[in-house]
């Protein structure tokens, strides 16, 4: 069959459109830049920065609540000419542990649950970023946010103590011990909070689970310590502190930093073995939390 004459052929339907794509010729910033960006974004998100106004309400309220007692103590110390602060630097986070727990419970799920829920985690790993970068950035961001939350009131106490003309050497030493204590607290609480939150994509479940773990373990340890105190088994009180995150920090700073314990009858770790056990358990929990997160994201990153 002869082909149709040129004038009778149908017009072509395939058209190539030039929509302006151009080859990127700029610098390749690589994994380091990606890690820093993810850390910065996660840290800002912990305080609602860069997010909606509603997201800023709770973290800012908690920041104000944890700083308010420090401001009141400073005002009292300055105007009444006290010779020491009402609460020691190392004791302050223990007294306000409820605020710290609420912050972890609200911000740990926010940091990881949305990525799991909307399955955006594989998109991170399709870029020049690996699982260890993601886990390290998220862990460091939440730990830093917690450190800022817990260190700011200590800084307020320290500045107020100097304004009240309390002994500079004593206050500086106490402030340094307080910073070391809240640094370990931040690493421990951030790791536990992220591990629990990474299990479920449902933020509400993560919030409830984090609160339940911290509250139940502290309540159980405190109750059993009270029974041991009533039976005058004071050496048992110190060992029981190993089974709750906040009492772990309390026992560590009592033994290693010379702080006053919040345990019944102020019974800290009974001996050197117990004291080192507190430090060892804290380090194992921090390293274990990181390891569990790595294991979790080896599976999540594939789907």
C-alpha cells in the first residue's frame, strides 16, 4: 500500500517542552552540611521555632515554668541577704523533674514520629546522609534542647548568687557540678525518650508511653525506698535508685559530686561499688539508646 501524500499525513502529537531546567554547578555540601542542617532544624523544632504558633506554646510555657522558681529564689536571696541559695544547683532539676518529663514527652515524639508516620525517613537516606547521621542529629538535637531547658535556670541561680554577693568559689563549683549533672540528665532522658517515640508513628502513643515510663518507675522506686526507710534498711535505699532515670541522676550526683540526695533519709549509694554502678548504668543506657535507635532505623529506612 502506497504511503499517503505529504499533505494528508496527521500532525505529530509528540512535543518537547523546554521548562527551564538547568544543570546544578554549585558546591556539593555533602554529609556534614546535611547533619548540621538536620540537627539545627530538629533543635529549632523542639522549641517550636520555624513551626506554627501553636507548636511554640507548650515548650515556651515549660521553659518559663522551670525558670520561674529560679527567678523567685534569686529575688529572695538578693533582697533578704541570704548566705546561701534555697536550693542547691544539683537539687534543682530533681525538684522540677515533672517539667523535664513533660518536655521530653512532648518533644521526643515530635522529633521522630512525624517522619515515621508520613514515611519520609527513606527520603533522608536517599540523600548524602546515612542512618548514623540521622540518629546522631536527632539525638544531639533533643539532648541539646534538654540541656538548654535545664541549664538556663541554673545560670539564673548562678548570676543571682553573684548579685547577692555569695562566695564566688563555692557558687562556681556548685554551678559546674550542676551543669555536669544536667548534661548527663539530658543525654539519658533524650535517649530514653527517642527510643520509646521511635517505636510508634502515633505521636499520642509516644507521649503517653514516655510519661508512663518516667512516672511509673519513679513512683515505684520512691514507694519501695519509703518501705525500706521505714524498716531502717538504709543501704537498700541507695541501690534501689538504679531503677529510675531521675533517681539514677540523683544517685550519681550524690556519690560523685557530693550533692544532697533526695532519697529518703538522704541515703545515696551506700559504697563505692554502688556509686560506680550508677555511673555505669547511665553510660550503658545512653549507649544502648543510641544502639537501639540505629537498629530501629535500619528497618525503617527500607520502607
